[in-house]
């Protein structure tokens, strides 16, 4: 069967992954309103295409944090890639490297950061980080990834506690015995403590606050990008605390149900930040025209979570490449059909604002 669009990969993954694995990746919090709205919100946005603009040549390249990538779509941090494909994150890293874009490696990887770097030595990578009650754990992993050449830290700030994902509870979701959170291999003693997604429950620190951003700056020279901001107030605080970027994100609708779709939160954040730092977005990107809409509303780059996992489930590294290539091709076509020759020409005039 020809894989023509991202939903083809979604259907394949749903058919071929175990129920518990599919449910884990698909899960949203509570009634999944925010998860579903991430996708629906893009469909509500209408474009204002310009015509007769000579789009015989087009250029999808852009930069993030000063580094050029081939097009403004990267891989968002998602956990446990070995559940989808035996090589796991190593395959994701290779697939992303082949397309010359950014891969944000999850703390909750089933391959170690060292294995990922060895598999794709020339890949452009950021590392997603949580703050743990034991700060030493966070500090050690920061120093490891800094030494390995990761180019930024992505601090996830919307998980003081894990959201309630009903199917994971019903399925009593646990990592199978042959897999583990590789970055913490040997760190946690095998104990009878209840487990929360591969590590002992209560490892995450719910007391995390803005002062931890200063703490993180004190232990690393890497740029810090905050992931999980949905309001202009927090965007302003992020700028004031000297971070280098924001990922507008609701964690794929997996944390607070009833919050805004990422794309609906983007405009107020862009208007507040006024270009002082770069703004990215994840959640709900399924087509090239979604990418175009996000850039038109002020995102510098977008990141895909679940679609990367669907690509893995389909054919490992090759599947990840295919998903990215389809998005690249669709984005290039949407750009041309709306009269844009390069990303610099994409702006808010492309959006029919009365529909927002």
C-alpha cells in the first residue's frame, strides 16, 4: 500500500502495534478534548493565498537557534520508541539526520543518549529534560548530553504531576521487562516502589518553579528552551528569565484536559514575545499546510510527536524518513500554492483572521 499522507501511517500503526502500546501513544488526558482539539483547531484556520508570484523556485530551509535545517519541522520528544520499533530512538535519530532537521531526544528514551549519538553522529539534536526531586539526577544527564554535543536543553514544564490517561490505567501500562529508560539504567534500585512510566513514582519534582530555570542556567552553557507554555503571561516570564526559546505545547493533550489547542495559544504568545526569542510549536501537525499555518502565525519551526512514532512502527528509520519527507513535500507545495517562495515570505497576511 502506498503511504500518501500521515494518516496512512497512523492507520498502519494502529493495526500493527499491540493495544496497550497503541493506547499509550494515542492517549490524551481525561476526555481527550485538548488532544482532539489540537488537530481540529488547524482545520478551522483558513489561508489567503496570493497568486501569480512566480513560484518556479522554492526554498524550505530555515534556522533554529542559529543552525540551518532543511525545513521547519523537527521531531518532538516522545518516550519509549523501542515499543514501536526494535531499534527505537537509534532509528529515529538516523531518519531525522537523513532529512537534516532537529531531533529532540526524550529523557524517557529506550536507547541511551550515547547510543543515539553513535548512531547518527552528524545529527542536530536537542535534549528534553525533566527536573527531578533529586537534582543530581537532572544535573548528571545535563552534563552527559552537553559532553555528547547536544545543542540545546528543552525543559518540559507542564508535568509537575502526570496527567490522567484513562486507557493507560485500564491497561495497567508498564514497559515490558526487556525495555527500560536507558538514560537511568542502574540509577534506581530494583525496588517494590510503584512505577510511573518506567521510573519510580514520585521521581518528578512538583515544586519546580521559575527559580529552577536559573538553577539550570547555573549548571550549563547550553541554550534553554521551555516546552509547555500556553499563555502570554508565562511567555513574558520566560523571556524575563533569559531562556532562548519557547515551545508552545500542551503535551499532545496528555496533561491538562480543557486547555487550548497549541495553535490557538500561539498568537497571543507571538504578540507578547515580539521576536525577542524564538517560538516553536508542537501538537496537531498532520499536513504541510498545518506547518504553513503555524509559521504564518509566528512559529519559527514545528515539531511532530505521534507521527514520528507511526513512521517508526511502519518501517523504522525509513518510516521516520518517509513521514518527514511527506511533510516536507506537502509544505513546499502549500507554500507555492499560497504564493511563498521561501519561509521569509510566510507571514500573518496568509491567515484569514476573521475566521480565528
